[in-house]
C-alpha cells in the first residue's frame, strides 16, 4: 500500500502511468482507474440496460475483465476507449443472454422486496423501486444518443466539456444533444430525473467491490517497449513495495539471526541439535499455517456454498496456531534451561572458560544506571540455566524478558515488545498480544498481521473483528467487513469501507509495516552480533 505522500500524487498520474502500475499488480493504482471511469461505464451500461443493479454488475465485470487483460492493452493512453469497448461487448453479451430467458419480464412476488432489504421499511423500498421504474420509463422513450448524453451530464455533475470528452464529441454536438434530449422529456418528469440520476451514481462502495473481486484475479503482462520497461523498473522500487517486502521476510531474517545467536551460545552438540530442531519446527509450523490458510481462502472463493464452513475452520486454525505457539515457546524455554544445566554436569570440561561460568560478566549485562531501583538496561547474552530468573529492566533482552519500556526475547512483556510471543501495549512477534498486536497473528484492540483478531482487525489472510475486519481472505466481524469472503452486518459496501477506516489504512499500512519490520529485525541483528563477539566458541563433542 501507498504512504500518504505517495497517495497525494496518485491523482496527478495519467492513464498510461496507472496502467503501468496496475500491470505490476498494484491494486491501488487500478482502484484509481476504477474511480476515474466508474461513472462513465455505469452510465453507458445503464443507458443500454435500464437497470441500475444490472448496469453496475456489467460495469464491474468489465473492470475485472480489464484487470485480467491489461497486458493486451498496447496503447495505455487509450485506456478509456479500450474500457468502453470491453463494456459494450459485455452489454451485448448480457442482452443476448437475457433475451433467451423466458422469465425476463415476468412479474416479481411481493415478498421479494422484504427478502432483499431487512434494514429498510417496506414502504421505502417500494417507493425507491417505483422511482427507478418511472425514471427508466421516461428515459427509455429517448433515442440512444440523447439518453447517453443526459445520463452522463446529470450523473457526472460536470460541464459540457467533460461530457463531450467522455463521448468523443465536439462541445457543440454535446450541447445540441443535451438540449434536444431535454425537450423530448416531459416537463413534469425533468426535475425527478435529475434528482434520481444524482442519487443513483456509483460511489466508493463500487470501487471497494471491484477491488475485492480482484483479490483472486491476477493480471496478464506483456512487453510494451523500452520506455514502459524503464517505468516498470522504477515502479518496482517504490518505497511501498520495499516496505511490503521487508514486512514479509522480517520473520525469516529475525529467525536466521536468532538461530545464529543461539548456536553461538551453545557449548555441546546436544545443545546445537536441540536449537536446530526447535528452530526448524517453529518455522515449519508457521509456514504450514500460512499455506493451509491460503488454501482455505482459495477453496472458499471457488466453493461459494461452503464459504461459511471454511470461514469457521479458518478461525479454528488461527486459534490452534496461537495456542500451539504459546505451548511450543513455553516448552522450548524450559527445555533449553534444563538442557544447559544437565550439560554442565555431563560435560563440565566444555564449561571451564570463565566466560561460561554462571554469572560471568560476558554472559550478562546490567547497567549501573538505575531508575526507581530498576536497571536502565538488562540483557542476558548467554544461554539461561535452570533456576535463572527472567531479565528485568527498563530495556530488557533475553530468553524471557520483562521491560518497563521495551523488551525483546523468546517471551517478551513490556509496553513495547518484540518476541516469539509478546505481550504489551504495542506487541510484535509471531504471536503479538496487546492494545496493538502485530505479527503472524496479531491480537489486540487493533490487530494486524497475516491473521488478526481484535476490535478492529486488518490482515492478509484472515481478520476477525468485533467492530470491523478487512482482509484479502476471510473477513468476519459483527458490524462491518471487507474482503472476498466476508461476513458482517455490512459487507463490501460504502458504509463498511467507512467503518473499517479503509482510506486511513491504505495511507498508513505501509508505514506501520515498515516500522514493524525494523522493530523486529534491528534488535535481533544487534543481539546476534554482540553474542558472537562475547561468547562464540566451537562446540565440543
């Protein structure tokens, strides 16, 4: 996602630039294309079909088709005419399909309105549908050329210059069509038509629906000349892309340096073997969790009838992953302490160095500076022995770390903390629990990660929120949810986008992701380098 600064320049991009970015898989850039041309396509579709719901469905299908075939657009600057061509083909196909349906013009049962809208009074629904029927009855009496001009003019709320540009007409021709169309409408219907068309215009909810549909659709890509290639290379190295990449691999980077530090702390082959097996197990469980969640998402998209069951299964999997990591972390820390103590007794010859003695200066650092009797910094560099207490300070780091400001370790507790399992106000880790929880599973008032649980939850695979949820996979909430598999009172609508603070997330997610990546990587890299300088030795037999 883009930062606020990048989003500010988005409006200035021309069609060709947006097409180039979209070909790279940038859904935000394609969202800008949808926002720019949604009224044109919906208006042209409505002019041909006479149904607001059908016109928006056809327009949405056209945008999705355009996303899949962006690689076929040889001249990106002709995006508008290309989109209109796709739309007219879709309209033609829709009309042919509807003409073969024997119930196309059959009357509907009175109860249908009640089923379609449980939030609105029956009278209001009936009035709105009667209004739309009268609107189309008035417009349908006009020739196509006049009808298109009128619809675009009142829906767009813009000048004749804009309508002329959209229809590739001269301004005089557009003015003449508009004037003639107005005269053909009955005077008593004119004000009604203007107001109804204004209220029927698509808004942010339409864009959100298109983008939600794009989650499972990948664009095609073709070479388009040296100039386009250069632009693509520049787009690849945008800050948002870099931050997203860092966020994705930060867990693997931190795992590598944590493994290196643990191996430098080890003194026997049994310790090294335990460290390697534990690290591999933790990584495999996390990778397996992500793969299974991704598979469930694909199944839910393809098997719509089982979406509810798969959504429930996904949340069971998330909870199982959280508890398994809590138990695995507790077992790992206890096991390594016990192993170190037993290895001291079994192989005392490997612990003869002064640096390997319990309480050695190189194995632990505790600052002389204290605040309210608590060390400003307390770090354990050596492997903990059985009976060792957790490290404790304003800033703390170790296998079990408790900090009054910041903590880093296997299990970390502090206002700001990073660990395999972390708990605090702002917590980052494989499992992060706090007011703000970030991680493979982020749990908190605000949860963010591959999976998230919270009052507001934002995730790439699964989001479970009380107030709202936003995800590229499963989105489940009481009030509002946005995603390809979403369950809530309000789903993939303009109101849902507002409740989930979607615009704010789009602008700030890359920054949050970058800060989280740095917060995860920097402490472990520093810790690993200090451990190597202080304690590295070749393990014994």
